[in-house]
C-alpha cells in the first residue's frame, strides 16, 4: 500500500480509519488474487454491520476495487459478521474473505485506545486480519 493510495482513500472518505484501511487491503488482495479488471470487471458483496465504523470499509473497497455504489457493482448486506465476496465478472471466478471476530474487536480496540491514525497504521502492518474462506482461484 503506498501513501498515494491512502491519501486517495482519505480524500474520498473524509478521514483515515482502521476499517477504511481494512477495506483497502481486502480489495487490493482480491483484485490481484482474481486478476480482475478494476472498476468494471469485479463485483463486490460486503456483509458487515451497516453503520460506521465497520461500514467505513465499504469506501475502502470502492477505492481499491473501483466497484462503486453508482455503478451498482458493490452492495452492502447488513450482518454482524464481516465477510466479503468478490466475483471476477469476466471469468466468474470468485473469492470470499472473512474478518474473524477477534480481528474486528482488535481494530475497534485500536481505534478506541490509539486513535484513527495509529489504528490505521496497525491495520496496514498486521498480518492475519482476514482469511480466505473459499475461492476458485488457487
Ligand atoms: Zn469512516
């Protein structure tokens, strides 16, 4: 993740936060794993709590995958769990990523105790914040 991408996400979303950065990371991972075309070759279904801060991840996903609310290729389905499903619409390959409850709680704790900027840094640097549940691509 370079600084430019973080700045672009912050400019779009209005502030930097751990869930925004989480969305960036998931989207980048999926785009590359599926070798999908940014903007038009990907569909994203986000299952997450439907209010900030967790829902801030939807904006990170929009910036990183280019799937947008206006193009109707990203949608939010309210859920207590965080699970994101990606489809490469050219090949029909798909990938499902899950953020374990423990990681979700960790991010909320960082946000509370360290503030937005530092919590965002932690999310950038920490391994294993999410796992591949299933995917056609191996
Ligand atoms: Zn936010």
